[in-house]
């Protein structure tokens, strides 16, 4: 027992002991413990924070309900202060331990005023027991399902609260069965190897090629990654792309073989593919079935043993990397970040190094996966902050957070600025919604750095925005989120890629829309972006996919045999040929087995023309496209035919024309509705009938001159619905 007696606390408490030997800063007293809490229970809790020197219990029997004290002495002052700042508020042997209050025990001398207690699950972990990791894989290889099992196994989410794809919180993600946004979750896991409690910060990532940028942002906040490969599908195109990203970030990659319970699983073949294609050592590969919950314990142990801990730089000035953010109507901008150096606490005045803006932190916490507030986050930890940041421009993804009182000398590298590959116009059907659309795009852009937009005015559509995306799926997701989350009714024009043009007077500029393309007489050249397209396919479908690529102006580069049954085809191909329906055709021609991945390689000059669409003699700029001259006739014929099906009939004849300059290359006409004006006539003089017919013809002529044709939304996306291969002659 300690030499100096301690008073009975009137409230749950935790404070430094006022010791005569000068060791008070390493010794804590915990009050208001229930009687059946043993010394082992106290060691279990406080051993989480550092090395213990001694633990003693004392029982106060002066009250009707027995309460106990624990005297905990640490080896070092740092460990004691860490326990002081972040005391666990969990359950031990069924008894709630409430370690802190707003003030020290009544009558106690030498204590200090304590901050408000953290929420449940917010206890700290020494840096050496933190593991930050991502799950990367090709689409549909089981990333989200594996994440669900990790959350269940660690007790982060109760079984009664678990739903499929728990971390895919967005409604669109659940409907489509894909991950669109990165998501984070903090898990606690006690290792079977050493009995220590670890903090595992999981960052789930998308798998579709359009969202590769989300993957790169996730990996920048990690020290390791689980590479999940389907035991029946094997190595796919996006598997390779993601593992190269992980290796570029110097991450420890742990291969995981998923879906081993499937009848078609062939683990030995897939292991050979991973070793031969990627070059990873698979001698200790993890074999799991995320759906059945097999191998999850082994996966957690591998994360603890093989993924390195973050570097301990808590003594340095604060530097935190913002890797995601979103707008909350009550908190303002909420940033998700990783503390690279130093520590950050609630109440600190922080500074955004990119903008120089300063804010006082109202809230700091972790996602477990729901928000859990804490007082301080140390280096290596992943969490969120809220500081009433009202402007979405002041908290950009990739920015560095530091402290005002002790700012960092240099900012973190951040993220490479990404350029959109596909552009389209977004216009509100109601012009009064223009400002609402602008605000919605600004909020979406906050956590989607790949989304770009600028105002655009169109004679047919009115005021709107020209928006840039990474691909068609990215475009569809953004449009759907705008309509659902912000209750907007939008019209989307046909997508185009970014061209480069040079005029005869030497001016060079980019072209994001066919309307921006100058007249042919003023153009010296026009160039389009090319990509290096890699298709991974079973050998049986090589011929089909080569035919597909050749039909899209592709140039064959090479063919590599990954295994006896799998092949990689490499083509250089215009991006415009890929971003429309290429992926659908790839899946169709390979019966769903092939996959693809592409990277921009540069621009090439080509014989490109503007195919202008005219409806009832009026140019319809949103429907115009830029295409190769050799494909202009076929594209024009298919486009006019599709528009004829989609545009509703009028009371007058509506011609639809596809033109290159003044030359009409394809045309269709929508027949008018016809009212039988002779129905009331019977017999008699023919001149009466002629008069009625002539009057009807004059009325239709006036109607055609004054009438406006309303083009439905489906018509603006007609270019995407053209099945090129099926209609080739």
C-alpha cells in the first residue's frame, strides 16, 4: 500500500498521485471501482498504454456500497501521461470502469483538472501497435465482404447490426454492388501471438478502373495492403493496376486468396499466376472465404505480424494528410486525415497549409466505423476533424493540417492533380435550379477531386455546367448522386473526350465540347487522346477481343501469355473509342471473363470532323459529336436512326439530319400525326374537300415554322446506345 492515505472520491476519477518521493508523475490513482474488479483487470486495462511497474488495490468500506481504488505506477512518465489523456472507457468483467471526471476527487491535493472523458472505443494505442492497411482488388473479388468479416471478427460491429457491404454506406453503392468511395473503420484486435491489443485502421477502396484515384488516395495513408484475388477468376487487369499502385507507395502487400469455397476455385493455378505475373511470394498466402467467414482470424494475425507500424514522430510539429472530406450541414466540412507527425487535440488552433486559413477544432475522433470522439490523435492514427469550416475550397483533399502555435516547416507531398478524361454538359430542367446545381457540384467536388466543372451556356439547354469525369461510370454516379441527394432534375449531354486543336493562325487550345471546335477552314490540325489498353482474357476469347479492338481503330502492340489459359492483349487505341460502350462489348464478347485497364499515353493528330445534328433545321449542339471521318457516315446514320425512335411525333414532319459542314451525310424524318379533316364530308362537290386539305397543309406549314421540338433526355444519351459492331456492314 502507498505510504500516504488517499481520500474517498465522490465521483469517478483518475488523477496523478501526489507522492512525497517525487514519482507522482508516473503513478496514477483510479477511483470508484466496483468491488469485484481485481488486480488482473486493472493490469489488462492499463497495460494497454505502456509498461507497468506496479499495481495495487485499496478498498474503501466507509460507504454502503463498497468502492475500490487502484494505484497504478508506470515505468515512464510518457506512458503515464498517455493513460491520463486516453483512459479506456469499456467494460471489464461486466463492471463499467469510469476513469475520469471533470475534476479530481474532492479533497485530493496535487491533481489537475481533466478534460471530458472520451467516448467508448476511443482509447489510444502506442504507435508500435497501430496498423494502417487497405484492401485492394479487382471489382467483385470480395473486398467489401472481407471488410465485413473483419468488422465482425473484431467486434467492431455487432452481428445484429451487420448488413452486407457494411462499409458501402452509400445507397447507390448498395444498389450497384460496387464500392465507389473509400471508407475507413478503426478496429481493436487482441493478437493471439503476443496477447497485445492492436488498433487496425482499415481503408476500403473501390475496384472499378474509373475510381483508381480513390485507391491511390487510400494507399497514401497506409503502410500495408491486402491484395484480394478471386480463387476462381485469378489475376485480372485491375488486380495488376492496384498492386502496382501499392508497390509504388512502398507498401507491404499481403496476398489473399478469396472464395476458396466455390466449386470452380482453383487455388494452385491462381497462386502460380500471382507468383509469375506479380512476383509476390505466395508461400504463406492467406486462403479465405469471406462469405463463409473462413480464414478471418489468420488474416488478422497476418495484418499484425506482417504490416509495419507507422514511424513514431510524435515529438515533431503536427502534419496531417487530408485524404477525404465531405460537407455536413451541421458541422461544416468534415475532413478524414492521417496524422503523419506530431499530435492533434480538440481545441487546438489548426492551419491549412495550402490556403493558410486557421480554425479551432470543435471535434476530433475516429471512425469505428461510426464517429467516436476522442481528445487527441497521435502520429500514425487515422481519424476525422470538424472545425466549422464553411467553405468547401478551404479543406481540399491532399492538403496538410498543422498547428498555428508550432507550424510545420514544409507541407506533405499531397496528391498528384488528376485530369478528367470525359466531359459532358449538365443542365437543370428548371433554370431556377442553376444555383442549387452549382452548390451541389461544389459539395460533391469536396470529396471527389477528379470532378471538374465550369459554367456553360447553350442555346438549346440554357445555363448549366461543363463537367469532367474519369469515365462513364464516374459520370453516371455523379449524375445519380446529384439527382438523389440534392433533389435535382438534370439533362445530360452526350460525353466527349478532351481534344487538342491548332488553328491556322497558330493558336493551340483544348476542346471539351463539339461546340468549341472551330470551322474546318480555320483548323490546321486536331489531335485526340490515345490510351494503352490492356485486356486480360481467357485464351479462347483472344480472337473476339482482337476483332473488337481493331474495329475501334486500335493498333496491336503485343500479346503476352500469362499462363496456359490466360492472355494479355495490349493495344494503343483512341480514348473516344473506349469510353462509350467498349467495356460492355468486352464483357459480351468474352462471356464476362475478360477485364481491362488503360492509361493515357498522349495525343495524336487524326482526320477528325464535327458531326453536327440538326432537328427541324435547327442545330442541336448537345447532340453533335466529334468522330473520325471514316466513321462519320456510319455514326451519322445510326445516330439519326436512334433519334427517330426517341423523339416523339409532332403535328408536323420533323427532319433529322447529320451534317459535316454543309454536307448532309445521313437523314431521317419523323412522320407527323394526321387528322382526318375529310371525316365529316360526304359525297358532294370535290372542291370542298380540296379546300379543307389545303387549309390543313397551310396550318402544318405554319406549325413547322413556329413549332419547337422537345428533345427527351434519352436522346442526349443516344450516342451511348449505338451498338456499333452489330450494325457494321
